[in-house]
C-alpha cells in the first residue's frame, strides 16, 4: 500500500538533515497518511512518542542503536509529518488503531515497545 506513496510523498516541512538523517516512509491511512522511520536490522523496537511530540524525539536513539536493532518510529496521525484523516478525534483509542495498522502493514512480530506517557484525560 505505501510503495507508491513513498515515491510521491515529501516532508511537509524541513528538518535539518544532520539532526534527522533518515529515510521517510509513508502509509496511507484512511484519507490521511502515517509517516514512519524504519532504520537498522536486528530485534525490532517500536518507538511510540507521547503527546504532543513526534518521531523526532527519538532521533538520537535511532542514530545510536540502528547498528544493533531495527528501530521503527511513527508519527501518530496529526503529529510530526503525518496527516490526520478527516473526522479524526485524536483519542488514545484512535491512535492505538493507527499503531495497529502500521504493525499489520509491516508484519511486525516479537516487538520491543518503547513508550511515553500520554497523561490522563478524564473525559476519555
């Protein structure tokens, strides 16, 4: 699904290449898209950012560890370089559905998760 998207998508804003020197990957998601990084080889580590950050927060970890493991860091829809689909509510359930979509797309198994706290929203 994302093969064609990878050839036409461009970053929606510029980032210093010395800070964020990674190949961009894109996954169509509803009527938006998910941007993600997929660097290195070895055990798979899925890096999930908090709110309101994006994959940039993991840039130094990725640079340091990509020789030892496969590091995947996505930008949740509406964060970083991803585009939220229409009528997207930015609730934890919707974000977890986006993560699940990426896991299925990449056929990930035996994942090590690195996560950050999203905080508590009493209305959820």
